[in-house]
């Protein structure tokens, strides 16, 4: 074996270890609490039919005239979710015709942190996830809410 | 070339590879360039209630609170009281000489409204920022704010 081979091996091993170590450290400091090394995550709640108003949730109108749900009106909704989480929806009505446009923000408060979604409330029930706290700090994704009179599913996909 | 010199040359190449590899990782995320924690102190200068109820601080009531930030800049907060007990939803914008940071979320200790909410994004030096904003009270006369950017 030539004297260069061991040198090459040592250097190659050192480089590989240094790249892995240094870049691994950088990654974890960047991702902070949000990654947990988990990558994409899905949260799903199957919410039962609304319970007693004021106990399990409530709807609070913020209307300015005698006719409800006019442009400029708003409302804030709270729903308890299974497992001790809760959801808050705040919407401002931009217009009703020719197409309903409600600007809404939804915050899901869980034991691991909050998840915030915001945008134009569509019939699909999907809004972009724009951030979070705790285990969800810095997340992006989608939140789909199909809550109706008989309850329904809420699905959040984040990464 | 002696084995010693050859080793030194290879080590220099290795260092260059290491810097290049990690530099590439940095460039992949713009928010990483601003990774930092900012500790700010704000003094409230204006509190504007937007109350529907006669009592105030009831579900559906809201307020706008403005504060000056020590060292330059200001902070604006808009909050709405939720029907859930002691809960309010707030949007907070911190305006600094280098740019803005916007945060949004729910506080479960209204009307104090202290805790942590999500930083959604920013402008200027904070463009594309993500992280969290912790406050000792969005409408307090004196408030400590910690913005942690990922």
C-alpha cells in the first residue's frame, strides 16, 4: 500500500464526519421545534355534533346593522375539539354577491402548540396554514374544516 | 509530493467541501439567514376599545392597542374577545427600522393576553420570516416582547 492511501482514507473519513456533524447541527438549529425530525404531519379530529352553547363552543356575531351577515360584519366562533384542543374562527364578510367572500382566520390550540390558518373561506373548507407555535412553530400546509350542524372532520396537514 | 504535503492539500480541499456543503444548506431557506431572537420593550401609547357590549371585554368586543418600541419602531395589536371564557384572538404587527414582523394567534388569559403566538411572515430584513412572538401582555402599559425567528 502506498503511503498516500491511509492519508486519503483519513481525510475522506474526516470530511464525511465533519459534513454530517456540521450540517446536522445547522439543520436542527434552523428547524427548531417544528421538525422533531418528523417531516409531514397530519392531525385529524372527528368533531361530534355541537354540544351546549357556551360549554362546548359558541358563535358570536359582530354585526353592525339589523340585517345580519352584511359586508363589514364579522363573527368569532369557538369549538372545543376532542382531546382538549379548541378552535377559534374569526371572519370578516367582504361581500355576499355575486360570490360570497369571507376573509377568515382559524387558530387550532392544541397541547403541543397552536396552528394558524388564514385566507378566503372556500366551499372546500380548506385554508392555507401560515404558522404555528410550540411543536408547530414555522409550519406550512393546509387546514380543511367540514364542521356542520352534525359535526364533522377537521384535517390539518403540515410540514 | 511528500505524503505530509499531500495530506495538507487534501485537508484544505476537505475544508472547502465542508464550507460549500453547509453553505448550500443555508441558501435553501431564506428565513434561516435571519435566524435570531429579538427582545423588545414596548410602551403603550394608545388603547382604542371597539366594544359592542356595554360592559366591554365581552365576546365580540375588540380593541386596537398601539405601543412605541424602545430603540425605534412601534407595535400594533388588534384583538377580538372569543366566546370562550378568558380567550381572545389577536393579530400583532411589530414595525422596526429594518422591517415588519406579523404574528397571529389565540391567548387564553384575556384580557391580559400574554403568551406565545405564531409569527406568520415579515418584510424587509424579516422577509419570509417564521417563528414565534412571546408577549407579557399585548395591551399592557409596559410590555416585553420576544420574537424568535427560525
